[in-house]
C-alpha cells in the first residue's frame, strides 16, 4: 500500500516536475519571442529602472540615436536631450507619467553626432503590486522623414515649383486673411496683378529653359522690390501641379498683396518700383551662350479694398480688369481699376473685333478736305481723312485711331491709308492735268514703328507720285516723347523726298528751340485758336504770333477749321498763306474733288 502510495507519489512528483519544466520552457520560449521582437522591431525601445537609469536599449534605438547600449547603460535618457524643449515640457511629461503612468508626444532629441531630430515617443511607467515604480519603457520612431514629406506636400500645395513663390492657393488664402484684418482695422489692401509683355515671344524665340530663367529672375526682383510684409505670388491658370505645362502656357502672371496701405498712392509707388525692377536688362543663359541684353516690360493692374471692391473675389476681378486695360494701352503701364472700365469693356471689345475685321477686309474709305492757297485763291492740295462705315453710322477716326494704335492694327491700317491716298492723288492729278498735294495723317504709334519708312516708300513707288507732293502730318506730342529719335525718323522721311507738317500746332508743348531743329515744312495752326477769331483777343494774338514764327522759321502755315468769312478775312490780313475748313469745303469723297479744285474759292 505504502509502496504503491509512494510509487504514485513519485509518479505525481515527476509529472508535476515535467509540468513545471514545460511551464518554464514555455516562459523561456515566450521570453525569447519577446526578446526577438524587441530586438528586431523598427521602433526604438528604452527600458530604465525606477531611478530612470537605462537597463536596456534595442538595436533600433542604437541605429536611430547613434548611442550604443554599452555607452548608455546606467545613464539617464536625458543624455540625448536636444535643448529644444523648456523645463515646462518635461514637467508636464513627468506629471503625466506620475498620474496616468503614460505619456505620448512629439519630442526633439539629439543624435549621438549632435544633430537634432523629431521623434514620436510614448513612455509607460511600470509598477509592482504595491504601486511602486519598477521600470520606465519608452518607445519611439524617427519623424524626420515624415516631417520632410509633410513639408514637401505643403510646399507643393502652396508654392510654385519653378520660382518658389507662393502660388495662387496661398495667395487667395493670405488675401482673405489680410482682407479681414484690414476690414477690422479700417486700412487699405491693394491687389496688384502683373503680366509680362511679350513673354511668349521670349519663350518662343529662345526656348523654355530661357523663359524659365527669366521667370525665376523676375520672381526674385519682384520680391526684392516690395516690402517684406507684402506677398508676391505666381498666378497660374493652367495645371498648377505640372511646372512644365505652366511655363509652356505662359505662366507670366504675378500677383502681389500690398497690405496695410495708408493711401492708394502707396500702391502706385510699389507698382512703379516693380516696373522699374523689371525694366533693367536680364542676363540669361541659352545653352553655352549668354544673352545679356534681354529687355522686358510689364503691365500692372491695381485694385484697392475698400475703394474698388467689397469682397476678395471682386478685388481680384477688378485688378484683372485693370490689367486688361493696362495691356490694351500698349503695355509697360500701370492702371488703377475704375468702374468705367467695366462699362466700357463690352462695347470696346465689340468695337475691337469689328475693327479687326474691317482692317482685314479693308472696308474703310478716305474723304478729302482741300486746302486753299489764300494768295492765288486756288486749291492746291487736300488732306486725307479716314472714314469707317460701321452699320449705318460713320465711326469717327478720333474714336477708332486710338483703338487701332492699342491693338497695333494701325500698322496695316496706316499702310493702307498711305497707299490709297497716294494713288487717289495721282488719279485726281490725271483729271486736273497736274498732281495736287496730298496730306496724310500719321498716328503716334505709326510714327514710332520701325516699318514706317518702308511703308511710305512702298506707297510712293506703287503710285509713282512725286514725293514732294506728299506731306505727312505729325503732332507735337508724338515728337516730344523722344526728341532725338523723332528727329532721326523725320530726317529719314525727308530723305525720301516727302514733306512734313506739324498738325494741331499750339496744343502740344514743343519748345521753340526744338521746333528749330525739326526738319518740318509746315505748321498747321489748331482749330481751337481759329474758332473764336477774330473776337477773342488771346486767340488773335496767338494766331498772329504763330504766323510770324512760321515766317521767321521759313515754314508754311495753315489755319485749320475755318468756318466763317470773318475768320478767313482775319487770317488773310495777317498774311496766313493757307486755310482749311468747312467754310471752303467739308471732307468729301474723291469724286467730289475735281469740281472743287476747278472752281476754287473766292
Ligand atoms: P486732323 O488731322 O486735325 O483733321 C482735322 C479734323 O477737323 C477732321 O476731323 C476734319 O473733318 C475736321 N474739320 C475740318 N474742318 C473743320 C471745320 O471747319 N470745323 C470743324 N469743327 N471741324 C473741321 P476728322 O476727320 O474727324 O478727323 C479727326 C482726327 O483724326 C484728325 O485730326 C486726325 O488727327 C485723325 N485722322 C483722320 N484721318 C486719319 C488717318 O488716316 N490716319 C491717322 N493716323 N489719323 C487720322
Ligand atoms: Mg491732320
Ligand atoms: Mg488738325
């Protein structure tokens, strides 16, 4: 019984032992598993004792922090403090560990090599049954990569890849912000939109790499031209994500927020500084070649809150309208938004497209107004005045010549007038038996345009008119913009054999010393001085002086706009040589000329 009992006991004991061994084995296996995991996880693990002295760090820790286990063993984790967080940060961390036994957050620590990096860390305080601290376990991973890609995503979202300027989204966001501030503080915000003139040509001519360089340089200059608190952005219309597409579709729009403006004039100053910055020559690299004389011009549209718009959208839209007008005025200009721009836009656009078609179809006419020689009482020449029939009205040249200039349609239009007028003069000459003089008006842009000489020569050649029969009329203001180059142009025209007249004389601001240098033949006294003759004492005096001046400079003088016999009598008494005006003849089609030229005027 005993033996059997002790036998059973032995069996029981060995079974318990076997079980115990099994349990230990299992524990060991588990510990090995935990060890393997902790050794291999990508998170860094730090285990400290109750005094927060390091007992263990895993290989991921060694890799991330650069500190070896042998080096940190027995030390406090604070050996890797970055110094970026103040005592308050650590106080809060310890309070959480004390109270909740857990802390979690982003923390900047120092790498063994001294660099500082962000990590996402969680710390747990492990306690025994009595609640006494046994260990701290910290786990973390490196956030640098993630931070960098977050920053990159933000940069892509809000910044232009080519110029590094804020993009349209950030511009809108900031504008909204500035708008609210200025509404509260009752200050002004300006939106300034800038477009480069002829950027497309640079792109087309030199290629996109040069265009891109130019945009980068423009971005830098603009940023330097405004205050640090202002914002310069690049405005894309095309796909904002793809810088390639952007630079190939223009992308030469820039936008500036001018905040905290005292007066709208502050915006003018900023715009002028920007135009000035752009006007200096650009040096660009085209392959191995350096292009160091690229000149640019830009147009600027400005709109001011609260003067011009009550919302962010309206503010941007009105700046766009102003920019459109600045560009239409030939570029290189700045324009403030005005209500009139909106009203005029629609009508103007219609007029412009009609004008374009009319130029293509040459659906213009020339009327002629003869000029009377007061000594012989005979008509000696006539002035060509353009007429544009549009529907059943005649559009005044005063209305469409400026538009033709803005759109550069003046070039083909002006060439047509030159040709047509010369040929008409020749055909009238055949009927009269002698070729009459023909006066042709030039517009400002036409006068400055390099093809002018060529166009005049072509008209002379084609019609075979004697050049001295042709008189080109220019105005003082056209000449005074750039006197030296104007004199060159005038001389080149004189070299072709044609004569020159100064039209609307007296209304401009030419100084007499210049007048002496101009190679002109005729002064046409403006109608404004003639219309109140002979009663207006001042006009009478001016008229007399111009006649004397012309005589002194050996120039012909023509009085324009003569409507009454009294006016004509006054002019004749003062020895004015020629007159032109409704009294003698209104501008009429060519067919009316033979009769007028043959009958004369007495
Ligand atoms: P302008 O060269 O000074 O021409 C004289 C203008 O005064 C003409 O107006 C003519 O019809 C008008 N006029 C002539 N006599 C009298 C008068 O006794 N009383 C009054 N009240 N007016 C008179 P129009 O034809 O409307 O032309 C206006 C301006 O348009 C011209 O002024 C000229 O600067 C420009 N223009 C006309 N034709 C052409 C052209 O073919 N090319 C260019 N570039 N400009 C042109
Ligand atoms: Mg004229
Ligand atoms: Mg005139």
